[in-house]
């Protein structure tokens, strides 16, 4: 049986809802580790994993991306960003941390990225459902730096957060890829049913999140955005492979 893993965030629901069989739901960093170790055959994981190990095959046409604000990858802050000396990061998503490094360096901000602070952080990276809950609970008590929005302003390109990766030894990769593309297509065609089936957020927010903040394609603009992220990672000495062949299936 295919060993498949998926991030356990609201943003992944249109890519996994309706999938029959066991699914390993976990945080992005843990899924990357399991895929690397061969504990999973296929996983929806952070794009940085492919930049580090471009031996996997990417399911073409499908990703979690944004072309502008994404809402759920933000730095919450209550002082001006130029004053940031420390930013508390969420180690669950290495891609968002790498994106943050690229954007900080572009702005000339020399802030240390720390996992835990001894006091209430003034600057804090939040991702996924945690970011959505934080913004719901705290609202206008904080300002929010949307990293995907800043990326698009800097590059005029989308940012790709995650996609399906298949390990190189899996023989029926084309069949798996077709199934995953079909699953995405069916869910997007019935997105209103998917929205009302979840209870984590209001249907109004979920509808806006899926239709305005997120993209679920991996076309030429998204591939250009991924290549630019690779170049930016190299410039900022982030641990990625020196070349980026796109092994699509």
C-alpha cells in the first residue's frame, strides 16, 4: 500500500480531501524527514525539501502557492520591523524560515532567528493554522507582515510553499501523479462542499482563503517563482543544492 503523507493544515485540504486509505498527517518538517528516510513514498511537503534534494519527482500542475498575500505565513509584530533584533520562528516549516531570511536580507534587517525566547516575543513567525488562530484571537493587537505578499512585491512572482514529492524508486509515479491531480481537480470543482465540511474556521473565511489567498496550480509562473527562491536561497547561503532540475511527472 502506498505510504502517503500530508501537512495537517487547512491549506492542504483541497489536495487531500477524499483520498481513500491511510494518510500520515504531520508538520512539514517531520514529513520532509520521513520522506528523506524512506518512511513515506509520497508526501505533500515544503518546497525547500526539493531545493535541498532534487532527486524526488514533483507532481506537475499541483502546489500550495500564493501570488500576493497568503494570510497564514506572517510575522506578527508590535514594533516597527526595522527595529527587529530577534524573531521567534516556527521550526515546523523550514520553507517559511528560509523565505523570511531572504526577505530580511533584502530589507537590510539583521535580526537573529530564534526558536524560543525567554520573554514575550515582539516579533514572531507564524504559519498555517497557528497563524490563522492567532490572527482570529489577537486581531488588531498586532501588525502582520505577510511574507508571500512581500515576496511577490520583490520578485513579481508567486511563491510556492509546498507540493507533492514522490521518491525516485517508486515505479508507478505517473499513475500516482494522475490520481493526485484528479483529486485536486474534483475538490476544486466542489469547493463549496469542502468549505462547509470543515469546522475550524467560518465558511466565509475559508471561502476567501481558498479562492483569494491560495493557488493550487504549479504552472510556469509558479515554476519561475520556485527557481527564483532557489537563486535567492543560494545568495543567502541557505543549504540548498547548487542546481535545480525540475523532475516533473
